[in-house]
């Protein structure tokens, strides 16, 4: 893809995450989306351990009161049981969506085949790839090609509509190049496709393209109008592909989260029980006072591991869902005044 100059007046106003740089932003993106969920959960537990250790050193908390510690352990046992039960219920709900009769399964298959054929026709290739990131890359190439063809179609005209269209196509090409580079440096699974797709605010470009088509329908040449329609169709395909990959990824992610929660749930409950047993002797804790804080703290971390997993997975799934809340040119997260066009209803209506 060739580089393209961009104009800030036609930029997206909210979801282009890749445009922001900085250590804090990169760390935030790693925690919310890019980072391995087990690593994020481990960091959460380490932060909790550091806070507990600091409070102990400052004398704010102690581990010598059997009643207080056993009460906390009892509450953790009940909470862990509730969390595991809730997660298993969510997993059953997800699995229920996979159960379908022959007719419904056939319709789903036909829809996917039809979409893949549409992508292949739009990109002028014999068949669309099977790998999610390659499908996404193929659609991005189509968007970039359509934007370039649209710019060429209006390049010979020296009027305001042509200038606005060229600025628009420059913005589209610059964005698609950035996402294409990100895909080329990443893996090929559904999450890579989703994480790359959510950094491109195609809803904004679809909104701008739809507005240009309605506003300058009489000013554009037939060739330019056809190229603009092709670009809008390619942007629609990107939106559909993103939603398909998001659905597939979230099903896989929530199912894996359910499995990990069950794996951690049993050690968590056993650790909470062990904390209570450490203080069961009426003479005091059954381990040395020198190692008691460390032992109890480690056991508490094991008890809190399902909660840390919940936090790490919900951060990613909620972030992805929030950033893909737009449906086509309906952009609810934008400011009403944001954007290069005045599309307000006139006073005479």
C-alpha cells in the first residue's frame, strides 16, 4: 500500500486507538486488550500482595487475631463458591448458543459461505482466505484500492467536492495502511483480527462516505459515484467481518475463562479452608509467628486467583464490546458536534 497524506478534519473522533502514543497509553492498551490474560491476572495478584505486605509492615493489619482471619476465610469460601457457580452458568449459556437444529445450522453455514464469497468478489480473488487476519487484510486492501480509485476519479476536477473527497480518501488510506501493518506484525488467530479491527473506526469513515454520497451526488461524475459506492460497500464488509470475528473470539474467550475459573476454584476453596484450619487450635496458629504472615498472604492470593482472572478477562471483553458498539454509520460514542459536516435538521422542518 502506498502512503497517503491525511487531513485532520476528516479524522475519526474516538476509536482510532493506534493513533495515540506514550508509555502510559501503551501500558493501558496492554492491560485492557493486548496483554496475556494470565499475565494480567498475575500482575493483579502481585499488586494485592504488595499492598498487603505494605499494610502489614506499617502495622495497619495483623495476622494474630484468629476470629478476624477465620471470618475473612469463611467469607472468601462463600464468595468463591458463588463466583464459580456464576461462571459455570455463563458457560452453559454460551454453550446453549451452539446447539442448533439442522435447519438453523444450515442457515448459519450458508450465511458464512455467502459472506466469504462476497469478500472474494469484492477483492476480485477466486476465494477468500480461511485465516481471520488474512480475510481482514483482504478487505483492507479492497478499501485501500477503492479509496485510491475514488481519488483518481476526482483528481482531474478542481472544485470543493473533489477536494473534500480527496481529503477523505487520504484519511481512509492512511488508516488502512496502519491496520494492515499491525496485522502483518501479529499472529493469525481470531483475537489478532479483533484486536486489529477495533483500532480502526470504520463506522466514522462509513458515516463520512454516506454523507458525501448524499451531499454531492449531483457533483460527482458517474465513475466517481461508482467508486464511492464501492468504497462504502467495502467498509460495510469490514464491519460485518469484525462482528463475525468478535463473536467467534468472545465465545472462545469466555469458554476458556470458564475453564480456568474451574481449575482455580478448587485450589482457591481448599486454600480458604486451610487458612481456617491454621487458626483452629485454641492455643493459636499452628505455624510459627515468623512465617505466619507470608503463609497466610500466599494462601489469600490463591483464594483471590479466580477474582483476578475475572477482572483480567472482563477488562478485555468489556473493552472490545464498548469499542465496537457502533452499528454502521450510527456512532453513539461521538460528540454531537464532532465531525466535518453539519447534518442537523433545519428550523423549517
